[in-house]
């Protein structure tokens, strides 16, 4: 690759940036804008298929929910209880980042319920 300013900028974009996100690695890369043909593939659900989720302790989830409401941040899916009374019951809310990517924040009464099957 040529040693030019444009080449260095292109390499930096490909390399991306890494952040510590709640103890997880979040890598951000600049890429051309993608065109989405469909957002939700399950007609029985309003949950976008192209989302990623963050599991928080219940107290932190409630603080985040309350803060988002207080500042008027729009919810993609309002805070709610999911699978009430079933294995996997959780509270969940979705927001979108400035580029329209859906992010789910969820919490369980007990951390051991995250991957519980029965």
C-alpha cells in the first residue's frame, strides 16, 4: 500500500476502534452505508432480527430505563416484561443508535436465569 495520507486513513478505517463496553469489546469500523431490505423477519414479533443485546443487572437496567425516559430518548420497543411467568422471564427495552442499529438492554431477576432452559 502506498505511504500516503489517503492510504493511512483507509488503513485506520479498516482497523477500526476498540472500546471497553460493560466489560465486553466493542469494535467500531467505518464502512459504506448498507441498505436494509427488511428489518423484522418474524411476522409474529416486533423484535428486529439485526439487533444485539446487553444484559445488565436489574438495578442498572432500571436506572438506565429511568434515565432514558427522563431525557426523552425514544424507545424502539418500550420497556416491558418478556415471557412473563415462563423460564427466561426478563425485562427488555430497545433503542436505536444514531445510525439506526437496534440495541436491546435486558435484565433478569437472577443472573443465573440468562441461559436457563427449564
